[in-house]
C-alpha cells in the first residue's frame, strides 16, 4: 500500500491528479493525504486551543469533499482520502507527521495547488525537500483529459 502526500489549498483542481496517480499505479492500494501547513502561533491562547481547532476545516469546500467521495467510488484501489492540517514549520515536526501517517511519496509539485488559505499558511516545499521524501512524478497518459473531465463532472454533480 502506498500513501501519497498532496500539499494543497483544497481547491478542487487538486483532485485532478488523483485519477492520473491511480492509472499510473494501477492495482496498487492507495491512500491519499491532502495537507495544508501552518506556522505555529506564538500566542499561548492559540496554542492552548490548538487541539480544538476546526476553523481550518471550514476552508475545505463541500465540492472538495464531494470530489473525494466520487473518486473513492470510481477507483476501488483508493483505500482512504484524508484531509489534514499540520501546525508547525520545523523539519522534526514534519518528519514525525510523515512517520505517523506512513507517507511513502509526495505528489510532484506541478500537480499540487498549495496556495495560502490564511495568514499563517506556509509553503511546504522547503520542508518536503529537506525531508528527503521521494516525489511521485506522473507520466502523462493519453486519457488524461478524460480523467480530468470525470473529476470535474463529479464535483459539479
């Protein structure tokens, strides 16, 4: 089983890479983790409330969740699609997250949409590069357009 990390801002465009990964790794059980990273606040109050945070989940649209559900239904090799937020900008925190979630690869950044969703958002590229996590490069297939169209149709339904 492979676990693929996908840095994201939860734009539905980020879902278009999933069919391509599934086709490239056909038959392999897959888990996907969509992640957004935040720098850790200096405020004691913020740190005390960190475990109760749900405000960030409001940034994930219903269309994004619908797209995830449609993809899981269409590709039986997908075992799980998770939405995660990581608070902290150190390599040790990031590596602990990777280990805890048994992440094998990160999706090539040209297929990721990882813009900021608030002022505390950070660019995950540097931590990913320093972690040594291998990147999954997608080899284009001739039916890439039809896969993207199916995702778009699923989100619009």
